């Protein structure tokens, strides 16, 4: 029986491990933290995306549309809370209508069920929304992604997988008889194949394994507010703005969660360390990696002003954050929102300053490295896992 070591215990790593056990592989999962889903999976918006934003034919488009179906089915099969509630993408001015029309075309091209609504029809779904038109995306859902991970861990235990928390990869090399050896604080783990699903640390793990990755991970922090309980009635479901097509972020939006709370956000500001969830979380080593990478300065010339400055200013100003929400729901005021944590997105940046706009998976013999898997990666987790498992099987 061939043995695979998976580095990373977020939803992608656990899903890859589960798919591989289902294909007859012996699997070891190494997670450096003390619990599963510790970073991106455990700090995201818990939205199951439909797949309308992504370039037709891209991995993101294909895997998110299929992933929307498979993750919802998995949740229902394994008792994980999920609600296929749909969402509205709203144009708040005539100037946004062309971009909304492009989204409708992408939805059709990608096979995403969606309906264009006028303002009155949109208010039937969201009485407090302000828009001139809206796109109703029917298959968007909310889910408990950490609970998905717990279900996967249970399935992996039942399948006999070797699951190791508190086990960082310290060194990686090709074994004397082939395969891959991973040094950890406790043991050297030997396997036939290595799969890197390390998220925020994925490029570092790739370099540790001797690969020169085509992109560098640059962390962006997304900060959330939530509506006070007495103001939750302002939002019935999910309300999104029309996104800027030049950016990988969807813009500040409103999301009713499974417990009835309403989250607002996230914005997108540079994180000052790979796993920096607050402005005071700073790593000089992480910052040095970012500022010495040529792509960073090319990105900065393109977006630092006005986009980056606006995001940082909104991060520091509750009033401006609330004003962004009030574009969608005018009744929202600064007094209606309170801080509610943050997440960090592992965004792959190319040397020419472009943000990688698709999932990025690279491989060498006996190694597969998932180097760019931000949103909608959680939505697409089971499909990404099948795609990676296919690559692993090709090594045989």
C-alpha cells in the first residue's frame, strides 16, 4: 500500500487525505497547530460560493461550481449544519450595471443558477436593501466549515489515517530509496508521495522540499464586524456588492450566519505576519520576505493608492466601515456594528506583481504542492482534493 504524507490540517489537507484513503492509500497528516482548521478554514465567512465570479473554464470556476454541490451533499450526509439560502449581488448605482451584467453572463457560462431582479423584486428578498438592480444567486449557502473538518477527521480516524497535531515539518528531502522524508520534532516520516496543503505556509513548505515556487504567499487580513442583536432584522440572508473585477476580493458584504447573527466584512489589508490577525501581530522576518520580493513593489505601484489606502483607512475607522455597509443597507449606522474577529487570506503573488487569479498547484516527482487556494477553496475542497488525488495516482 503506497503511503502519502499530507502537510496541513485545514479543510484542503483533510479533504485530500480523505480522498486518498478512499482510493486505498495509507495517509499521514501533519499539522503544526494544536487543533484542526486553525487558520484560513477556521476564520472565514462560512459561505459556500456558487461560482459566478470566476473566469469560465478556470480551475476556480469548474471546481467551485462542482464543489458547491459536493460540499452541501457532504454536509447533509454527515450531519453538518448547512443552509442553501441564496444571496443578492446588488448594483447600488447605474454605473455598476455593466459589471453586474458581466456577472450574470459568467453565471450562465459557469452553469450557476441566477436571476436578474429589479429593485422592487430585490426588496422582496431583502426589504432594507438599496439597489437599482440585483442578481439573485440561488445556490449560495452558509455552512459550518470547521464542523466539516471535524467530520473529515472522524472519517479519517475510521479509515485508519495517522493524524498528528503539534507536528510541524522542519525539513524535507528525497529518501535514499526514493519517496520523500519529512523531519518533524518527534520523528522522520517516510512516504512515497508528499502533498503540501499548508495554506499560509505553502510556499515555505515548497522551498523546504526543494521546489522553487512560481509565486510568493502575501498575507492579507480580513476584518469583520457583526450587527448588534437588535439590528439583525435588517438582513435576512446574504447581500454582496458588485466587486471590482481587477481585485481578487469581493468587497465588504453582509452575511446571516447559521446561528442568526449577521457578520459584516471582510475588508482586505496587509497582514504584518503570516498568521497576523491583529495590527499588533508583527513579524520582522515575514515582513522582510514581503518587502524583498519584487512582485510586492509592482503590486504596490498598481494598487497602493487609492485601493490600499482606502482599505487601511476603513480598517482604522468604524464610521467608514459602516458607511460601506450603508451603501448596501442604508439603515446600518456605526452604532449598529461591533468588532468580530478577523481572518488571514493566503494570496499568491507572482513576480510581475499580479495576484494569482486561479488555484495554483505545482508538482515535481512524488510531490504535489497546493500553492494558491484562497476563497473559494473551502467551497471547492472536495473537488480540489479529487484533483490532487488524481495527480498523486499519476505518480504510480
